């Protein structure tokens, strides 16, 4: 049993080699050269055999180290057909490989599990090295959010959006900031929060992105609705009695006009008539803005976008021809359809077309484009673009606020109403504008 052990066999080999060396030395001292010559082949055989066995063990070890280096834990060392002295070594290598394989599989499973979880969340996540900005990982939500298929380094973002790049560089672990991101030439509000971690001598930032545009739009819309409710209620309650009273007084003055010799009643009547006219104007004003709150439910139906475009073209044709404005319709999918309230949709489109016609009236070659296309995740885009004068960023930030208008005769209700209609459709309205080049409104359903 003892000779089956590799350690014992190696011990026996070394002992025999030592014995032969001792005998050779004794023969050399005794000058027994003829016996020494006979002993030399035995000594050479032992040396070669010992070297080969150690060389085999070293080769086996090199192969094992190579498999570890390349993480090739699938390699199997044949134990059954190996020399007896290498069988325990190969058996040990196989056990270590099996252990590493299990650990690697568990780690890969955990990584895949975590990755799938992070892909399911709507929050965008970005991880990058602090020292060189090398991006380690970004999830699909962030790619869709920023419309970036790939980001190698944080520096690549600098050319696209300088302000967002500066915020990501400056934000500290534990901080959360409200910022804007430039996406398809539109400003989108986002909340970003940051944490940090370190592995070895490298530091990393982990940043979460949350698009709050829709949430802020909804909050803003509700706030304006409450304000408008209070305002219209107070205006109508105050003005209606004044208008009624002014009308009554004017009637009485007309009845007694024959008794007025100095013309005082004429002046009084004119003043009261003015009060009545202004009161009725205020009532019409309040009634107009009350429309912002009247839309509360939708009558959804399947709407073919091409039919909507054709109806609008027919409706606006006399005005377009009179003003010499070219209207171009671009729709790559003629069968494109969406679920919408057709009356409200046409109201939005008419409002945008009227605004576009007003924007291009001073242009030598006025042109308006109606375009529609399908977007990822089942969304549909409708665009109304013009080659008008465009708007500054300051104006773009305010155009959806009720009462704000750049026109001298504008009421400031049109675009606010359009935005509310789009929010009722669970959609959104965006604007892109460049001064001197034109404006494009995009409806996303």
C-alpha cells in the first residue's frame, strides 16, 4: 500500500538515487573503475526518470495555471490514463476546477439576475470611472431616455450636451439634482442622484436618471386648472351683476331721456353703455378661458392619420392658397392609425397649423410640413413643422403657459389647450425651434 502513494514513490526514487551515488562514490575512492562503469547507466537512468517525472508534473501545473489564467474551468485532466504519480495531482486539479466552475456559475447567475432587474426598471442607470470617465455600464432605460445606443466615455457626452456633462462631473455622492438634458433638440427635465463605490484602487460613480417632464407637466396643468377655476368663478360672479345692473340703468335712462335738456343724461348713458360693453367683454373673456377646464373625458376611436391630414388640407386649402403657403404631407406608412378623440385631435392640429401659417407669413417661400411616423414601443409621432422665424429658448420655455402669447391679439389659450388635450391622451407635445430657421411641434401618442 505504501508504494501506491506518490509521495512514497518519490521517496523511494530519491533513496535509490542516493544509494547509487554513495556506491559510485565508494567505487571511485577504491578505484574500482570497471564496476563504476557498469553503475553509470543505472545512475543515468535514475536521473532521467526523476527529471521526466518532475517535468511531467511541471507541465501539468503549467496547464492548470493556464486554465486558471484564461478562466477555462471546463478543462478536464484525465486521471484514469495518467501515470500513477500524476493521478493525485490531476485529481486535485479537477476538484479545484469544479469548485471554480461552481463559483463562476453562481457569480454569472447573480450578474444576469441583477442585469435583468435593472433592465426592467424605468430609471436610467449609468456607471463610470471617476478618473478617466470610462463608462462601465448603462442600462436600456437610459439608452432610450437619452436616445444613445452606446456611450464609451463620459467625454463622448460633452459634444452632445455640455450642460449635462458638467452636472455629471460635478455631482457628489449622496446628492440629487434637477437638471435638463438635450434630447432631439428638446429640453427634458430630469432628476439625477449619485452614489459612489471603490474596487481596488479605482473609484466609480453610479448615477440614476429619472425623467420628470411628464410628472411636472401634469402637476403644472393641475395647478393652472385650479387657478383658472378660482379666477373664472370670481370674475363671472363679480361681472354678471354689474352687467345686469348697467343694462337696467341704461333702460331707465332711455325712458327718461325726454326730460334731459342739458345733455347730462346722454353723457351718463354713454358711460353706462361703456360699462355694459366692457362687462360683457369680461364675461366673454372668462368664458373663453373656462374652456381650459371643460375637457375632462375623451371619446376614443381608431383614427387614420392620413385621413386627418387630408381633412385638414381640405379645410385649410382656401387660406393656404390665399397666403401662397405650400403644405407638404409626409407619411411613410399610409395605414398608420392611432386611438384618439378625433374632434380634439383636429382642434390641436388646426391650432398648430394656424400658428404655423402666422409664423411663415413674412417668408418669401412659406412652407408647412405635416409628417407622421411610428416610434419604438408602439408610440406614434405627428409633426407640424414650418420654415418661419423661429423662437428663442426663452419663448419656447413659456409657450405652453396659459395667458402667454407672442401675438398682439393672441389670447394665450391655444397651446395650453393643446397640451391639456395631449395629456388627456396620455401623450405629450414637444417643440423644437431655431431662430431664423423655423419651428416644429411634435405630438407623441
